[in-house]
């Protein structure tokens, strides 16, 4: 069995047996990856309305409360589980923002100062292995990659995030994106990565 998987399985078993140290180690190990997923899935529009840090905190608090029900199947299971929890947190936060906008718009309309409007707030599609940012230096270039991901088509962005951030297998990516086979998902992902690389290079030159 892979050494990383063995170590993760050991930590999960210890954490579920009540070890706070093992649970803390697990969360620390995956914190940065979950942070990247949250930022990408929020997108710039939602990031202007809510804090990524709040979503992260709520994600790990929710994971803590339901950790006893988590079942470890493979190395990608844990990050995928955290990613699903983050998605729920983002959806709840987006619903709250939309409701707040409707309330404000309704008050404005009733006051006679403008029409009731409800601008929809969308969630960018989902955000193991080598992350795109890992091929670059950290810091500003990590943010550059995230910015370029937002410029990809929805189809391409979803492929990159599911495979390179969430860590799904090619079989899972194919199923999640409606591809006819793992090889089809792999080929489309390669095209998406090529598009991302071009965007990163172009953006990097413009910033240099």
C-alpha cells in the first residue's frame, strides 16, 4: 500500500478513535488544498461578498462535527469529502447573499427609490497530484493561476479542479463531467491544461 495512503489511513483511524492530535494533523495537511478549492469555487464575484476564511472555518467545523461518519476508501477520499462540505458551505453562503440582496431590493422598491432587482449570484464550478500552482513559485504566482482558472470556460475549469485540486480519478472525472470514458476525460483535461498554461504565460508577461 502507498506510504502516503497508509499514513493518512492511520491518522483517520486514530482521529476517529478520539485522537485530537491526529485530527489536527489531518486538517493541517489538507488545509492549503481546501483553501485553494474554496477560493476557486467562490470565484471573484462571491469573494467580493464573503470571506474565504469564513468558508474555510465553517468547512472544518462541519467536518469536525461529522468526522465519525467519514469512510476512508483511498487517498483522494479525504480531500473529496472536505470539498463536498466546502461546496455545501459555499452554497449556503450564496443563498444567504441572494436572500439579503432580495431584502434590500424589496426595501428600496417599497420606498419608491428604484425597481426591485435580483442579480443572481453564481458559484464557479468545482475547484491530488500536481496542482497547477505547484509548477510555479508560491505567493503571487499561485494567485495568478487562480485568476487564470476563472478565465477558462466552465467545462475546462471543472476538469482542472476536479482532477488537479479535488484529486478525482479519471473514472470519477469522466462520470462527473459526462465524458464517455476515462481516456476521453484525460484528453479533454490535457486540452484544458494547455489553455490554462497559455493564460498563465500571457498573464505573467503582462505583470512582469
